[in-house]
């Protein structure tokens, strides 16, 4: 059985870490390199960095930031935001990223998933899915959650696996930043219907939330941002508590 992973997420805007609620109301959370080093020291298993501005102008700056981060970290890290070509991925992997995450570009061009998996291997291709419950169904959203698509979340998740995705980063937009707990229903649905790892994201508020998502779903990783950034939950405390509850963590 795969050991569970604790994964802090850093949303990057203009070179700074930010955090919002339901994808809005962003506030400053600190220097990404300093936070990354702190998380590694505290026992994080992996990190995710998302360039949430992801304009062409920001792209070069972000590649440089990835290079600087790679010099400081020994744990694996994933980068995402505005990635839409094989060349984008090559630059980020060459800069030191271990995995890349694609979202809107995969929805727009599903073939991209296969192209990337073929070029670099499925193990480093993460498909991020932002999902929201609308009219009693789960729908995929793109463009930072601003646009609803005609894709049902479960159908899209299954398709990405067939196309070559190595992992799913599943974010519940309803839970994002609320600290009301992970969305167990959608996480359970997706993780039980796929054979690739699923990372739960959106809504973590306390240690118990991690315990629930690992006990009640097949998620292999759990991602959070603000509770780590602002010191509400310490990673070492979290892992120790999970071990006491017989949850196998790395």
C-alpha cells in the first residue's frame, strides 16, 4: 500500500506566495523559497508550486524561480500554471522540477496529456482538476476556476488516466480555503474509480481533516496551503498524529 503524502501547496503571484478563499481574495503568505525550505525541514513529502498569474511575461520569471527552488530542495516538487506545450514542460523539468501539473490546457487539448506522457513519462505528468458541484453534478472548471466546462468530473478524471496522466490533483472549489474539511464525497468517488494516485485538495482546516480523508477515501496524498503557511498546523505534529492513528505516512 502506498504511504500517504503530506503536500504543502504554494500559489505564486509576482514571485510571492499568496492564498485565497474559493479561489478569490488573495493575501500574501511569504517568500516561496523560504517557505519551501521550512516545509522540507518540517517533514513535507512533496511540494506543489502553482504560478497563478501564468502570463507569458511571468513565465520566464517562474522558470528562474523553479531553478532557485531546485537548488534549495531535496524533496520532489511539482510546478504548474499556464503550461500548454511540450517545450514549456521541458524548460521546467530542466530547471529542476520533478513533476508538472496541467489543467486548463489539458481540457482544451486532451492530446497534450498523451504527448507529454510519451515525451517525459507518465510519472511526471499530473493533471489538476478543479471541480465544483453545480445543479447536483460535479463539473470541471478551468481558468483558475472561473469557467465551467461541459465535462463531468468523474468522466474527465477517467479519461485523463487513459490518456497517460500519472496522477490527479483534485481540488474541490467548494472547499478551497474554507477550512471546513476535505470534500470526502468527490475525493472518494474519484479515488475509488481510478488506478493512479489522487491527491485531495481544498478545505483542510485541522489534523482531523487529514485523518478523515485518508481513512474514508483512497487518496494517496493530501494538499493544503493556508493552515501550513500561517502556522495553524505543523507538518511534524500532523504526521506524528497520523502515525498514532495507524495511518502509514512517509
